[in-house]
């Protein structure tokens, strides 16, 4: 099933066209000659800098989306892993993209300013260079969700996470800075942004990453609780990321282990509560949710049951009980399966028993054996006469 993208994805599509890089205004003859060299000198470094000066300036000046994509393709195709070349390319790219952002702030109208800023962020994203991270950091809190999306994307793609992890032991400061700043935008960001943040949190090798993942889960849980959640389909990704951090005590010593969590009960509790809210929303919202929302929720329930619940319970084959209740449109059976799996007021569920967690405490300080109930959907206030 295809996800219905949010409002800004249409705009973004104009910037990420895959097209031929021929016939652009920037001359590439000299830079292409330098690319072939195994060792470069100062003159070659100047050629690299001149190329990026002209290419980035042209990118800022160009208004046509197709030409912008061509220019980006030209720049990205001139990257190299040769150490001298890569170092100069990175330094020049940083300097000229930074200047491009400054120039974008002077542009009018606002749409033109926004488009140039997004285009430069997409260029950073494609360069996959950790040394350019600072240029995106300052835009994580931008009120424009397209700009924020690309700033987050620049900093959370696998190539950047890999580079951060490779230096995390000796120099964790940048990874920590990015993680802490991502924490500050979770509450005000759209689901498309949240899901990239969650992936980053699950894969970055610093303790703050787990804190960020818990925060993402808490935010999704909160949005379910107040009935403001959107794009429930994304919770497949978030639940799978949470599940990947839960180690199993029965796991074979010879089998590859998931990335283990420093706080197994906290992760397991969020996984169970979020999954519970998915099921409860489907049941309680059966008469008020639209067909797309119910389809999203059904997809989450089925995928997580088969791919995550089965592993966590140590089953030899995928569990399909929830799938069958949905196919039969049997909400009572679905509620019973929810209680059996996750727990109710009278008994601990299979998952808490297996993983050794509870749902925190009740007002009288006893341990909860059941997930927190999903409140009823708030009624819209009556219109004034």
C-alpha cells in the first residue's frame, strides 16, 4: 500500500528529479581532468574551488526546477574518494554552500528564498559529507516544514549515521549535538520528519539515541491519546525500530543479535503501549475513522504481529491471529486478542510476561498489568447559535 504523502512532498518532488547532467551552464572540462589524477597540486585545488564557486552560484541563480536538478547532478557526479581531492571538495563545498544560504536570505519573494534554501539542502543531502553537517543543523527548527524535512534528512541518512558512528568513541560531540537538537523538534514536526528521526535514533551509537527513540515513541503515543495522530502507517517503522532494540534472553548465542537496549523495560513498554493504541484506535474509531485511516491501522497491526510479535514471543512461525480477526471484522475477538497479548486489568499479557515489563504504576501505586486505555474521541464543540 502506498502512503499518502503530506503537503510538502509534491513540492519536494520538483527538486529530486533524476535526469541527464549534460548541457548545463557550468564548464566541467577542467574539473574532469583533475578527477582523473591520483595526486593533485595547488592549481588543481584552485580548479576544484572555482568549479564549486560557479556551480553553487548558478544553483542559487537558477529558477527552473529541471535546470536546478541538472546542476545538482553535475556537482554530485564530481565527488571523489581520492583523499586530497575529497578534502578540497568538502572545504570548498562548505564555503560556497554557506555563502549560497546567505544569498538566499536576500531573495524575494519568499517562495524564491525557500526554493533556493531547499535546493541547497538537497545538495548537502546528496554529498553525504559529515563535514557539511553544521550547515543543516541551523535549519532543524525552521517553521517551514519542507526546509525542516530536508535539514533533518541531511543529518539522518545512513551515510551520515555511519560516519558519526565511526568517530563516536573518540569524538561523540557532533553525534550528541545532532541528537539533542533533534529532541527539540520532535513535538512540533510532521510524521514524515519523525520517521527519519526515529531511524537515526535507533542506529546512532550513543546513549542519547535511545532517549531520542523513546521520545519519538512518547510523542506518537500522545498523539494517539488525544486523537490527533496522522499517517498511522508510519508506526510500522517506529514499532519495528523499538522492537529491534529489545534483546531476547532466549536468543541463540550463534545467531546475530539485534542492537541491544540499555533499558529493555522502557523500550518494551513503549512498544506495547503504542501497539495497544493502534489496536484500540481501530476498535474505538471503527465508526468514526475513514477507510484510509482504518487501512493504515490494519496494516500496522498485521505487519507488527507477523514480523515483531512472533519474534518477541519466540514463535517458530509468524502469528496471524490479529490478521484473522481483522479479515472477519470481529472487533470483540480483536479486543480479546489485545488483552491476551498485552494484558488487561485482571491478568498480565503474554508480551509483558515474556519480556519482563509492566505499564508503570496506577494512581494507587500498584503496577499496571494493562496498557493505558485510549480515551474516547473528543466531541466537537457545538456550534454557536
